[in-house]
C-alpha cells in the first residue's frame, strides 16, 4: 500500500512539526512530577485535540512520586564533584555515606562475577552504554547485580566528556535500594584503584517520596469497525537536558501523523487512537496502567501499537518488533513501497511503552532512530546533550512520514493480514 503523496507531502510541508518539537523542548526535560511535565502534558492535550479533531480522554495515572532535593559527591581528597541522582534513587543517611569505590568496568555479569569478593560494603562504579544496540546491558540490571552483591551505592559514568548521565535506578518508590548517581567520565577516572588501595568517596543524597498523579491522554478517531491502531509516544523525560530526541521527537511526529491522517480515518477499516503516556521513564508506568485497565475484548480490538520513541537522532530508522515476527513482512513492504529504509529488530526490548502492549499479546513495535549506530546522536539520550540541535528537520520529517505510512496501512489492512501480525 502506497500512501498518497498528498499525505506525506503534507507532513513534509507541515510547519507545526518543528514548532511542536521546539515547544516541547522549551518546556524543559519534562521529568514526571515537575512543572515542566505538567505544562507539556497540557500543551499535548490541546495539540492532540487540534490535530485529531476529537476531544481528549484523560485517564488518571497514580504512581510513586519522587524528587531529589540534594546530591553531593566528595572524593577522598576532599574535593566535590558534580553528580546527578538516578530517578527514584533511595536517599543516603542524612550525614551521607562514605565507602571505598570498586571500578568494575562496563558492568557485565562476567565483570560482576570476577569482582564478586570486592563489592560488599563498597560503592560500585560501572559505565553507561549505548542503549540501542544488540547486547546492551541495561543500567537496571547492573544496579540489581550491584545490590545483590552487597554494594552500598551505585555510580554510573556517562559516555560524554565533562558530562553527567541520568536514567532510572529501577527501584520502586517505597522499597529498599541503594543510592545511585550518574557521574562524568573524568570523575570515574579519578576513582581508579591505586597502589594505596581503593579510593574513598562520600555520597549524600536527600530525596522526597510521595504518591503523585499524572495522566494518559487519548484521542480516538473512529474507523468503520470497532478495531484500532494505537499510535503512541511518551511525553516525559529527564531533567539533565530538554529530552529532545527522547522523546520530544516522538511526540511531535505523532501529532504530525495525526494532522495528516485524521480526515481520512473514517473511510478506513480501523480507527486511529493517539495515546500520549507519561511516567514512561518511571518503569513504563503510564502505559502499564493503560494496558492493565483494558478488558480482554478491548485488547483484542487493538490490531497494532505503533510506538514512536526517539525517532530522530540518527539517519536510519528501526522497528523493534518485540518478538512479533508476523508483523515484520508487513512493515518492510509498506516502508519499501513508500521509499523508506527500515530495519526490523526482533527481540522484545522493554525499553519503551510498546513493551506493555507486547507483554499483553498485542502486536507492537517501537520505531527508533540510530539503532546499532555508535556514531548517531541518539547515543546522547539521558545526557545533558539531548538537545534540539541533535534533531534535524529532515530526520524528524522522514520519521513522521514513515510512521504515517505504517499507521495508515495498518488501519486499512484486511483481517487476514492483521491476523498474521500476532504470529511470533
Ligand atoms: Zn524514551
């Protein structure tokens, strides 16, 4: 199925694509629970209604809120260095926590095993790695391995010179854990073991935790049948940067897709449901609650979830197909027919909201830029460098055009085609 040139041309010429993207960046990093996130959710509610020409359904999302009040790291020589608390890190005791630091490198299971006898009672130091690559070991796994081995704290060094890194510690608010911070690579270098032994450091983290509320925003543009394609993107991000790639890019692209397609959906078999989640950086909480409250019948009526997360910041696009082998021939043929390059990557990656759809048996994929491309700017997500200058208009526009082709074709596919998407 080839999308009419009018529709892709409309996205190519859409002045609101970059305008929405820049406005989302201008709100700041949109960390869940901050004023920045609230303003962005209000903006998206309004822009979603304008794009879809339907009114917004807003589902309340209650989650374990968290914020950092203070984060300090002092090295053994008494100097203070910059650090950034990982989201939902537990606080240290009020006076801080002093311990030796053991650098275990990247933080692979083999490295944890090799240093097993040195971890208990110390801070563990590991490295942040490119997230969109085969073989990536997620920060949360490293955190869990450190905790299980008896570490007192968790330090993760970012990939960029003189720059911190953030992310989620993976801990549930209200449960035990160990303090966790991001540091710059130069700080990591100063924490190398010497002939005098393991270096010492003092970490102090003050945090506040209380139940918090956000929303999931839904816009249903009906087709002929009560069947749906869900086009989703998460609005929230991190407070080290303006979270431009991750995920102002996906939100702006989703809005542009809906502006181009909205007037046509009534003629198609399936409706298009635009879904904006928050608390994604919070263990995918918004989408988890959304999928959990769907009845079995409602789930069976969702033919496909197209999740846009970090869709610019690299010249090539990939679809992370979450084990749904059956959806790949469809995605590849639509991309090819419309002149787009697309790579399919099969394993389920629980790194964005599509994972909650996939885990509930709903065919789902995440569109992401720069997969397996170590030079692509998408490597900068979760650092202070995730800023709007990393997102060229041409890339964002190409991603929105491909997403429009895929969503439009999915809305129009016959029942037999859609049945194949469920095959794993
Ligand atoms: Zn994301």
